[in-house]
């Protein structure tokens, strides 16, 4: 899953693709590099604070010139939004997945939109702030149980749900490391897992580097997550990640 941020304030590439044409060219490049899914967002959900909430009108203004071109590229497009109204408009415009960083728990209508359109949904774990005292895996599991209950009540088909532990969101760096290390525990839900460790701050806590120089740490995290059962990798660096996954797969098969 390649990331297309049509925002001025995303933590890793804020502002680089705010211009619609640059965003479209970036999306084309990600597909050429091997992205199977494109995840497009027009409101930063940066996990470390500093994001600026935008109105639905502004979010739609950013998306409107980009979505038709991106959905025409031949790969599924995921809309990364917390707003039911934006999810609905994006799905009508050709998006085919909803990626909700609050796991259906922040906006009460987003589950209905997903159910009405019959599309897959990515449920991500999140917290308003990190609490180093909690058992993060227990918190993630309890959060997912609540989200799955919401999905069931809304009529979302169980086999269209993907779970994302939300690396970096409402977690200390150590909790993000633990969430990757113990990702396999989430296979108990019997649903596909998505991992999005790309350029996250926990990498900097281990090996100091600015976001655009954390490719090595991102790939290491994603390879370990794949071994633990992750089936979707969300990344800013598609070409490098695809190469790493292909080489790892070839080596495993050679065993």
C-alpha cells in the first residue's frame, strides 16, 4: 500500500504533494514501483501531534482534483479519513476501501457508510495520548473488540475487515516496538493484518534519523511483521519495500 498525502503537514512528507498534479504524478510513480493499493489522505493524522484539523470542505477541496485521476490508475484506492461525509464522497468518486484511523469509534456514521457501500474497511487502533503504564497489546485487543462490535451492528461483512495496530498512534516508541514484536497475537481475530511502520518515530528512538532517512528501519519492521502474519504493508517507500519483500520471499522459498 503506497501513501499519497495531499496535505501540508504530514510528518514524513508534509507539503510535497499538496499540489494536485504532483500528487497524481506521485501516485503514478508508486504504482509503477509496485504498489497494489494506494492510500490517499487529505487531512494529516500525524501520530506525534501538531496536525491541524481541517473542515470537510477543505478536505474535499484537496481531494477533488486528485481522486478521479488516482482511481483511474488501475489499483484499488483507500480513502484515509475520519469523516463519514468524506468517505462517502470518495467512494462515490471511485475509492474502494475506507481506512479509518479511529477504527469506527470516532465518527458514528462512518460504519454506516462502509456498510451501505459494501466496501472493505481498515480498522486502526488509536488513543488520544500515549500511556506508558498500560499493556499495549491488551489495549489494542480491547479496542478491536469494540470496533468489531460496531461493525457487526452496522452490517459490515466480517470478511471485509482489516486490522491495523496503529504503529506510532497513541503509543510510546517502546509500545510501537512491542506491537510489532507481538503482532502475531492479533492473528487470533482471524482477520488480515496491516502494518504501517514506515518512517515512524520509534525508528528514531533506536537509530537516530529524520523521517526520510528511516527506510532501513521501516523495511526491517515490515519484514518482521510479514513473518508474524501481516498481509498488507503501508509504506512511503514502495520501490525499496517491494524489492525487500521479493528478496525475502525468494530466500524463504529457497529453504
